[in-house]
C-alpha cells in the first residue's frame, strides 16, 4: 500500500496543534482543526494564522478549516492523517483516540503528540485497527522552527503507516526525522532533560567547592559543544516550573533501575526558588536577571542558590570550541572534575541507553543536535574525548563500562564513527544514513 497525505485533521488547537496545522497548511494540505468549543476553535484559527509568514498566510487560510469535536468530528473521515494534540494526560488522550477511531476511515493514519508517554500505554486496550494505524511523531516546539522529529511506532504499528508519515514529515514538512523506540521520553528528552536534572544536582557539589553559577555555565557552553546558555541559563529559558513537571513525569515513567530516577526532582535550593516564583526569564529572573543601572542601562546579575544573594554576572575566558576537549575532560583540576561529573555522566548514560531507546547511535546524536542545539551528539563527543581513554579511566575508578563502550572495545574500534560508518549495537559497522 502506498498512500499520500493530502488531508490532515488536528485535534487540539493549542501551541503544538496550531504549529502542526500551520506547517501542514503551508505545505499545501487541507487541514481541519477541531476543538472542544466554538470559541476555542476560533482562537485556534487565529493561532494557526499567526504562525504563517506574510508570504504564506493566504495559502494557510485557504487550506484551513476549524470546528468542534461534537459537531464536526465526521470531517476526520476524509483525512489521511489525524493528529491528536490535546493535553499531556493519558486518560484524556485515550478518550480522544477512541473518538477518532470511531469516525475515521480504514487505512488512515492516527498519531498522538506526546513528549514522553509511551505509545503502548496510549493504545492499551484499543482495537487491532487503531493499534496498527497509530504512530507517535514527537514534534519539538516551536514546530515551525525546530528541525528534530522523533518518530515512534509500537510492536503493533503497521510499518507502512510509519513509512508514509515519515515521507510526509521529511519531504513536505522538512523535518529531520530520527527513529526512536517506544520508551519513556524517547531519545531527546530522556537524555537532554536527564542531563539538565542530573547536572543541577551535581552542580550543588561544585558550587560548594567554589564554582559559581556563571562560571559553571561558561565551562558548560561552547567548550563542550553545548548551547551558550550553559546549564543554568537553559533552565532559566525553560523555567523551573517546567523542569519540575518534567522531573515528575520522569519519576512516573522511568524504569525502576534507570540512573535518572535518583535526580528526577529539583534540588532543595531550586525547590525554594520555585516556591517563591523565581522560575526563570518569564518571571523576571531565575539564576540570572537584568537590573537597571544608575545611568539608565541594564546589568546582568547572577544568583547564588545556597546563599540566596545576587551579584554582578562575570565574563570568563574559556575555550571557544570543542578543540582540546579530551585534555580538559581528563584534567586533574576543578574544570576536569566538573566536566566528568556533569557532562561525563550524561555521556555514559547515553552509552548505556542504546539499543534501548534507538537502534542506531546516529539517531541519538542527531536528536541532541537537532532538538537541543548540541554542537555534537553524545557519541560524537565520546569520540572527541577518546572512548578507550574513558574506558581505562572507568576501570581505574572501579566503575562498570557502559554497553556501547563495551561493544566498541569488543569490535576493536577506536571511535564510534569511521569512514562514514557507525558502530551498530551488534558490533557491525554500518553506513550512516544521509542527513
């Protein structure tokens, strides 16, 4: 069976739903957005049109229809792809998927937009038809800007449904599609949010040892291939309230033996910040804030979570790129301790998550580059650090060697990538698919 996606339905016209609808309409597809009330439907229309560029607004408007679930659900019967994009609640999503299934035609693709609820849980107890046709395309927000899209199927999903949606997402919506497995929080959020939370906890120890928030951020930016915000600047951008919700979700969904469970909560100092509303940029400040100066300008201040005080933010002379990362990583000083503790633990965790979360290491690397703006993914960073040097360091420390590092050692390879090929979890060297 070969099907093209010409007609799309989006159930839920919030931020994600509107972004998906705008992208599809801009690609020339007829799109219907269904909401719970007429008022919300009109707000969804305005939201979708507001996401259209000046040169595409007329086309988006021409392809867009809005309605309500109670009155216009039969419209999904003409659609090739029905995308559920309602609130991140398992019971609510299950109820919406059931309503969709009763109104759609055979062979249509159903998707559920979730950032981490396993697909198997969403279709548990559903009929065979819905299980076969349901896929998770995990869009990253904002939909029209972010390149990454994680595509997830379950054991019951029809491979043709996955391939049809993959072609549309890549060829028409111009997404960088990576194949993720049906595991909690998929690839990007499992590693990216895990890094943030574990880093926040590890940073407590390093702040106690004398490294301030702004210095930690300087060391965890360009010198290691992470965004220039560093760790705490990124939390300010996301919001401590959102990180708290992410932590709660990880607690509820991570496997019992996953190392991320130990840090799936806010540290005590950050919990106090959250309770008083000091959650980040959207609240006027978190770890950083801008204050007015006597001459009418602005100055940046940085917060000490343990002392509860503000001071002028400083500029630090740090390495401008990934060059020399290995020497900094293994240095016997405060910088080396920080990099091994904050970055290194995330890389080791990633090396233990394949093939659990993905069948290819390149999927993990692309997810972190395209979704979290890392200059290099975990396995690309491991190659720069030196996998065998890291293995030796772990053994000297009496620590276990993560799975993919063990695979590399057994395969006799020096790095995870060589000659346009990547190391497969079974020890073979396979071609890296083109980007």
